[in-house]
């Protein structure tokens, strides 16, 4: 079996990219140096990603192999009753024998009201199946996405496996990050790793309402605003996912890694203070109503 691989902290997001579009972005990203790819069954792009990965391994001009990549995928809320079959289908489409990380995408099963008791039953069952797949070597690591601290606590209290070394993928940006901090702090003893998405806050980060304080920091340090925010999240030991169809942006975003050591503690405090506790704005789907 290939060795356990540390997760590259900056991953390529692929949400809403399909077919030729995802193929082109992935080729550009691999050439730029990305080795962490985030997909999901529900993105319907696993087959296209698998094709580009095969093309990469067989390219005589590179020496890149499967073990150079960190590949994350997620079980669809529509497949919560058949988690093992869903995983096997994902492995087939991505043309790989194992995933580096497999996540439960969402704490609820599709087409049920938020307060249905079925959600909890199915996510606990799915968690057991993911643990068994990890034992089998089909996945190296497992985790959850969009789970609240309470949903995570249930995995500890009500499954035989618990959450040792689990990953949690969730929305994170300067307007919403304290839930990530709470999960990181509360479950630190379990070796939990946090990975953020929507770091650009659905366009707010590069739009007109961008806070002047961030302009000041980016100008002073010669970094882009996006690099400043990615570096802020990385400095908290959170992995980050970013999607771009623009090769300059792909390069810029990867450059955030070297910006981490440039931000001062004062800069980080300014970024923290963009939102205040209790008044944060969650912009993406909200799991807090899921029973
Ligand atoms: N688990 C979940 O439920 C969940 C939910 C959402 C997302 N995700 C994952 O996280 C990934 C990222 O989230 P996302 O795709 O919603 O959006 P995102 O990465 O937060 O933002 C993508 C947008 O930002 C722009 N952008 C990227 N880099 C930029 C830069 N340096 N300067 C200016 N604009 C830039 C892109 O435009 P250009 O193409 O022009 O660069 C694109 O319009 C997803 O693709 C997915 O893999 C997971």
C-alpha cells in the first residue's frame, strides 16, 4: 500500500466544474503545482478528473504518480443508504484504488425534512461503513463536511469508532470562522483536521464591500487580498480549498503558502476582527437546522 501522505494544505476546488472545463482547470492546476484535488459525487465530475489523472500518470514528460496526489471525494446526500456502493463507484470513476480522504458531504439524507430522525440513523451508519472502508484500505482518511459540533459529538458518543484523526470540511472566511475554531478546539484531543471552503466568501472578498483594512495589509505586504485571507486561514492550521478557472489565480492562490510567515500577529488579529462573535454571517448552506 502507498504510504500515508500528509495533506497538501492548499487544495483545488472543483464544485460546478464539469467535463472539458474541469479537465482544463485540472491540467493547468497540476502544471502549476497543485497536488490536492477536492471533488464529490454530487459535482458529477469524478469521471473527468479520473481521465486527467490517468493522462498525467501516463505522460512521459512527467514522473507524477498516484502517490503524489491527495484526492478527496464525498458521499452524496442521495447515496446515504448505500455508502459502500457509492464509495466503490467513486473509486471506479476516479480510476483509483484508494482515496486519501472520503467525507460524508452533508449531515442529512436527501429528500427528507430537516427534522426527520432518519438523518441521524443514516449518518451514524454511514460513518461505520466509512470506518470499515478505511480498515480495508479503500480510503486513507475519513471525515465529515458541514457537520455541527453536535453532529460530530454524536459520532463520538454513539458509534464504536469515534472520530480519531477525522477531517472536518466546512465553510470558513473572515465573516464566518468561529465554528471552525470551536470544532478545532473542542475536538483537538482527537487529532481532528479542519479544511475550509468558500474562503473568498462568495465573491465578497474581491468585491466592492471588501474591508479597507485588508487592502492596507495586502498593499503593505505586496500580497493579493486573496493571498492574505488564505494565509490567515493557513496560519490557524486549517487546510484551504479554492477553485479558479484562471491560471494566474491558480498560481496566486498557491502562493498563499509562502505568505503565511509574512503576516504579523497584528495582521492576523485585524483579520479576526472583521467579524465579531455572535454576528457572523454564514453564506453557504446551513446544517444547524438538521436534526
Ligand atoms: N463540502 C462542501 O459542502 C463544499 C461547499 C462548497 C465548496 N466546497 C469545495 O470548496 C471549493 C471552493 O469553493 P467554491 O468553488 O464555492 O468557491 P471559491 O473557491 O470560494 O471561489 C471561487 C471563485 O473565486 C474566484 N477566484 C479564485 N481565486 C481568485 C483570485 N486569486 N482572485 C480573484 N478571484 C478568484 C474564481 O474566479 P476565477 O475562476 O475567475 O478565478 C471563482 O469565481 C469547491 O470548488 C469545492 O471543491 C465544498
